[in-house]
């Protein structure tokens, strides 16, 4: 089991290192790490380059979360020697690897994005109904408040709550809470700007020409 944990974490990490921001950089010529708030995620792509680039980066980063979970499910479907609790633990371990790879990719000096799009993909793959509910609520809250960070925090709350209520074993819940804690730490600047009223608004992204 220890060997499986290490392998799943490493595979997840490598998948997470596939960055949508690099595709956006190739197409736009703009390094997201050097523009806007210096974050290589969909939110900074949206605020710095416009909604089209934001959607592109989001789809790629969501896609890798979906791919990792679906791939794990297919692989573990034949693992008859594992209990349901162990299967879900390994599923959440590969999910954690994806988030860590996205946030701390080796090819970007361990300074990448903040994992929002990838966690969306992960929850959609774990349970598409809950994931879709959380995503719709994410969009509603982000536009209603005009701040993406509000939607981000909501999504992680749903992720942690759903994991606690419906995923067997304590391991997945601990992993979900740790990922939420990492997200809060990485979004401290956003939260501070929100409090100060200087956080970029969602509507500003639609004013971008490029």
C-alpha cells in the first residue's frame, strides 16, 4: 500500500505539472507569471488576457483533474485486493498529486497556479452531480459578488463537505482539508485585497481586448 501511495502521488504530480498557462503563453506570447498577479492559473489568465484565454486555461487544467480521477478509477476497478476505503484513499492521493503538481510544478521553479480549475475537474470526476452543483454555485457567487475568490472558497467548502459526508474513510477528508488549507494560504493576497477592496473584479476580464 505504501508503494501504491507513492506511485499514485507521483503520477498525480506529473499530471498536475501539465499547465494550461503554458499553452496560453505559447498562443499569446504573455508569461502569466510575469503579468497581472503573477499566477499561472485560469483566474489570472482571465484577468490579464481576457475571458477566452481564461476559458482555455481552465479547460486544460480542469481536464487534467478529470483525467487523473477517471484514470485512477479504471485502474483500481480491477484491484480486487483493495478495500473500498483504500480505493478512495488512492483516488484522493492522486487528486492531491494533481493539485501539488499544478501549484508547485518542477519546471516552473515550484511556483505555479493555485489549483482552482484542477479541483473543479477532480470533484466533477469524483461525483459529476455534486461537482456540477458546486460549479454552478461557483459561477453564480463569482458573478453576484464580482469576485472570483468568493467562488473559489465556496467550491472548496463544497468539496470538503461532500468528501466528509459521502466518501468512505477518514483519509480523503483529511486530504480534502489539507488541499483547502493550501488553497487558503495561496489565496491570502486575494483575500487581503478583497478585504481592502482592491481585488480585481470579474467584469474587468470582459474588458480585455486580447
